């Protein structure tokens, strides 16, 4: 086990807002006045709570109808899966792929990726550095695309409402789905990433096989 010198060993603490290096003894950043904490341990609990809630909400988001479309007096209920199946049947494969990516692949990747590094931090699991960093990059990358899901839903509703005989309304799953997006986003946002760097610092490199564990 090796331990590289960290800021806290030198009595330094980084400001989370303006990135200024402050003395650990200071309670507030000397430049911007933000409260300083050398590690936000509570952020791990907060992140777990948000992530688990999001994972539970994925169930209603997938089993209840996400859209209720009334067309010529007939009401059609569509779940995320049946909606994608419909699009494939209607030969709209590119749109089906976009909807699948936005409403199934992205939320699942986010939840799995976050769970991997929360598990690594909380239970000190010997997950290789490469896997941890891959998970970290996936979440960072997906974060930018998080609005895609809502964008797809609004486009779909706008398209359907263009036909005067049709009326589309979001179903109960839409609320659950929107909460999944929001909560996964918050779970990634609240986590103090310095906890992950601490974890990587005391871990053997993934390229070498751990010998005395
Ligand atoms: Zn500051």
C-alpha cells in the first residue's frame, strides 16, 4: 500500500467553488468565502440515497404507461418498451434507437456506473483503477446528454399533437422517469469526488496483480 502526499497532509484544502488552495485551518475560502470541508463524507450517504431512490423509481417508470394517446376515440397506453416496439413496427428504426438510448441505455448506464464507484468507496472493494475511471468518465460524459431524454419526450408529444385527431398525454410513468433523470443527476452532483481520488491513492495499480492483499 502506498500513499502519495495529498493536500491535506500539507495542511491544504481546495475551495470547491473557485479552486483556490486554502489553509486547512481556515473555515472559509479566503477568496470567495465558501465554507471549506476537507472531505464531504456525508456526500456518500446522500449520493447512495438518491441513487437507490432512482433505481426504485425505474420500476414504475418501466411498467406503467409513459404516454396515453387518444386517436379517433381510441385510447392507447404505451410503456417505454411497447413504445419502442411500436416505432420498430412502424419502420422508424432511427427514432427507436434514439428513444432506446435516451430512455433505457442512458439511465441504466448512469445507475450502474454510479453504483460501481459508490461501492468501491463505501466497501473498499478491490475494483481495478481502470474500471473505476471508465465508470467515472462514462458518468461525466453522460451528464452532458442528460437533457436528451426530456428533449425526445417533448419532440414526441409535439409531433403527435400536430395531428389534430390525436391527443397525447404523459402517463404516470413519465413522472417516475423524470424523477429518475433528476435523481441520478443529483446523485452524481452531490458526491465529493475527492473520496474517489483517496480510494485510488491507496490502491495498487490495475496493471499490476495485487500480491499481498
Ligand atoms: Zn473559493
